[in-house]
């Protein structure tokens, strides 16, 4: 027996880690070691030699992604005991795989964390038999909530499950095509089982609302549909085509009584419905609790997309030279203020949102542990409401920031950014669904604003203090005093203190909260129903309130984090500049509201904020490449010729087309800050503070084969170690030594469109009956 998120459960014997990976270290370096293990495993396994499968035919792409998913489990990279010891290892695995290929990451995410975790959290001891099969991939799962006619409105789902006491079975039925499950990841070709949400009916026609069931939809050996199940693929999408999204309809499919995941409600053999929840609304929220985990992970995946785009654009900007003071000397585009203003705020947003996403995920884990235990206290219930509000607002903030950032990065790379091989187009398409799945962003923001308005209304009616378990709303206790504040910063330098923007964000949230509450009251007084009043208060009011509240939460936690004693003093200046830049840049998007509400007055305040943003961009310019080297994966994973870690870009002709090719002297490292990444950036020669020049000065003669890190303007040449464990984000500043580089791949396979080479021992491809399904896709043999 092992324990996952507080629930004892048996699991299959853990697969051994890849040979040579070594034992995981303990303490703060565990996740960094795990990240390196993932990257080195991908690079050394021939199955992953051909990068992302988007250029392959649709069926081949999906087949390849499925085989890679299985190989990840064979390598022992997704072990239950690792998830127990460090919940952030789950997030690390998904984000590292996503950097390589998002369809692969999403397949594993949906199978293990959405399908598997829903069985953990929504079922009981009678469902433990599924868990070893999940980890061994004896079965392959999906999560079926959305229907053709209902997505965000989960209460309107029309699939039914009628209980038949004569046979002790549920009869699962889709009344028409509009009730077909749709957009379900993994369902199109490969899922054998699904967690299906349906309206539960007991004898007498009594409906007890939405409940979830474990349903077998295909035979694991042949992948043929089960009787009564119509299942298929929905077709090619704008992106993520290695993921087989599908549909399913059920025609009076009989499933056993114990298929009901019964934590929120159960049915006795005689047909009596029983539930531990007296409040039907609370039971409904609990039944959809798995969606919060999905949304929290979408926050992290959006941040990863932004990381990749920013890494590509900034590395390219450091090598791309255009114009200059003379015709003989061109200037790297990163030296231009306009380029800095376009890109560096997104670099700051990457660091701030990355910290927020991990903080949110860890608190969600704490909540889930209490949820699956016996904690039914008031704090647990309030923690659930607060986390729901944070994930409902965090997903829109992160996915929209990534969406805008990726587009800005694409344009900042000019025509080269429009090349498919740059990967920016793929990132744009693969991030786009983050804005709509697991809840449309604009609809989700209503959950966040509703939470804040409910707190304010309860407080006005004498409901106690304005506070929450995670303290994200505690500042509202000073609500009247905050509204009386005005901008008083005396100088541009003063504006660069992150606390200045933090105070302004608090005022902005209080102002929008007051205006939204007034708008709702006006609508109700005019005769509008509560539904109409809320609907008519979203634009310019509630929507802006929710986004401003999430921005404040991100700003506050990043601001507090970079001042923790665990952050080395030498690093604090650059991290505080990142914190200040993100805070001011976010605030600048609300300038009109700051003036309209009276917080700003006169043109000096707005100009001061703009000058502070530009000044911070200038200060961060020389550290930009070092900061990118912290967040960028190895070249093999990043897979963009515009952003090689050594800064070398060479043109090579292949046939009649020109591609960007890897230099033969390039290196592939798995650390967060590659040694040569900071020392070989051609062309960035802006003067005495040039990163290339400072990197040369930092290199000692004894480090000829290893190199040292790019010198941050605020510290000695050391490696900035991204430690993702709770409490220590930047663990230390330590010297990084590397082994001499080995042979490097000659060119980007994605650019060449190379097909995977045949490998001995792979076996011939077989076909299943009636469907020409590849035999090696079958799960049960």
C-alpha cells in the first residue's frame, strides 16, 4: 500500500528508472535532478529522436505520441511514490514533457492525473482495483464531461444513468446527438475506459444531479467499441493533433452498480440514494472537484508556453542585428528600447506566473488531501471556495498572457518567426485551447468576481471579517481606507519599488469591487432578475475585477517571495527588478481606470509609470540572456534554430530550401543554465556591459572545456538554480561545471522533415480486425 494525496491505495510495482539516472537526491535539489533526468531520458531514447510529430500524417502522429506515452511509464518517470514524496514532481513531469511535445504531455496528464486522480478522489475502496491498471497502462483513460450542446454549463449535461434494481445496474444513455460526449482527449482512438458524467436517476424518476461513472468504452486488446457504444475521432484541429480528441454516444449501455464513483453519493442495491452532503450545491461542487486540478495545471502549461516563446525571441534578439550608428556596425535588436519594451515584460511575467502556478498547485494538493479525508470543517470549505476562485481566475490570466506574449514574440522575430521551424507558430496554436477548455476564460472569471462580491456582501450584512485561509483577500479588511489612497510616489526611482505597484493594485481591486457592487445594485433596482443583473455587469466591471484580483495575487506573492531569506542577497536586485517590472507593466494596462477612479491625477503620474517601466527594461537587458538560460530547456527540447543555447545560427541548403542548422560544435545540456549558452552569443556587442564581453571576462583559464555562467550584473559568475520545491524557488547560486561536449546532431529534424529511422528489434507492425488498428497500440497484450 502507498498513500497518494492522503488516500491509501495499492499500486503496481514501480518501473525502474532509466539506467544511469541514479538515485534521486533528497532535499531541495530533488526536482532539479528529476528535470534533468526527464530531459536526458528523452534525448537518449531513439523513440524520441524525431521531435514533435506535427509534420507527420494524422494517424502516424497519434500512433507515435501514444507509443511515447507508454515509453514514459516504462522509463519509470511517472511513479506513484515520487508523486507521494513530492507533489510538484507531477507538475515537473507534465511541464517538461510539454516543452518537448504537448500532445504527449496532455495524453499522460489526462490518463494519470485526470482519469486516474478522479478515480482516487471521487471513488472509494471498491475502485482501487483500477489503479494498478492505470499505472501499468493495462487500461487507458479519458475524462468525459463536455457534450456537443453543453460545455461550461455542466448542470445542463443530458447524458442519463437510470438505476435498475432488478439487475443492480445503471443504464447509460445519450438521448440524442446533442448529448454526445465531445472534445474528450484520448477518446478518439486509444482510450479503453472513461470517467463519464451523467444525470443519476433512481426508480420513480428521481434525478439526483450530476455523478461520475467508470465506463469501459473499448476492448483493451482490439480497441473495438464495446456493445452499445459509438465512439470515434472528431478530426484534425488547429493544433495538438497528436492528441486524439473524440466523441461518444451510449445506447442503453448497462454498467454495474459499483461503476458509480460514490464519494459524493451512492445508490443501495434496492435503489435508495444516499449522500453525506445535505447541500445539493456543495455536492455538485464536490462532484466537479477534479476540474480545479485541471485548471491549475493549465495555468502551469500556459506559463511553459510563454517560457518557450520568450526564450526563442530573446535569444534571437541577442543575435539578430539591424541598423546602427554607422553602415559598418549594426546593432543587436535587443539593444533597441522598443524591442526591450515588447519582450522583457513577458520575461518578468514568466517568472512571476511560474512562482504563482507552483504556489497554487501546492495549496490545491493540501485542499485535496483534506477533501479526501474526513475534514468537513469551515476552514476546509472556505479553502475550497478560495482555491476555486483562484484557479478560475488564474487560468484566464495565464493563458491570455501567454497568448499575447507568444504573438508578440512571433512578431519580434520578424519573418524568421513565421517559419514553421521556429516553433512559435506551434506554440501559438498549442496554447490557444488553454483559453477555452476546462471552462471558457470569460465564463470562469465570473466565478472569481462572484466570490469577491459574495465576501463583500456577507461582510456588509455583519458576516465577520474579510479574510481567507490563503490570505489572498485579507487586504479587503481595510477596504474603505484603501479607497481613500492616492498615488504619491515622488520619483521614477521610487516607482521601481514593487511595493508602489502593489499598493496601487490593492486600490484598483477595491475600486472595481465597489463599482461592480454598485452596478449590480443598480441593475436589480431597475427590475432586472439576479441572472440578468449579473449578466449585465460583466463588461467593464466584474470581468475587470476578477483579472485585477488575480494580477494583485501574482504580484503580491512574487513580491514577498523574492524578499525571503532563502533568496541569496546577490540575486535579490535582479529578481526585485523582475518583480517591479511585472507589477508596473500589469498596472499600466489599467491606466484609464486609475485616472477615472481618481488614484492618478495629472499627467505626471502616468508618465512616471511609463518611464519606470522603460528604465527597468533597460536595467534587465544585460541579464536577459542569463535569465532565459535559467528557464529554457536544452536545445533538443526547445527545438528552434532561432534559439540555440550557444547563440550560433548557420544557414545550410538542403535540396532547394534553406534551413537553419545546428552548428556541429553545439552542445546539449540538461541543466537550467547552460555554460556555453551565456558565452557564445554572437553579435550582442553593445559596449562594456555586453553579455558576451562580460561572459568572456568571467571565464577562467582552467575552465577552458567547461566554461562558466554568464555574469549577472548583480552577482558573481554562478549558476542560478531554479529549485521548484515549496519554500525555496531559487535555491542557491552555485558554480556549474560541465563535461566536454560530445557529438551534436547536425541539423534540426523538424526542419528537414526527416522520418524516424527503422530500428532493429522493433518488430513488424500488425493490424487488428475490422479497423486496421496497429497491433502495438493494443493495451492488453
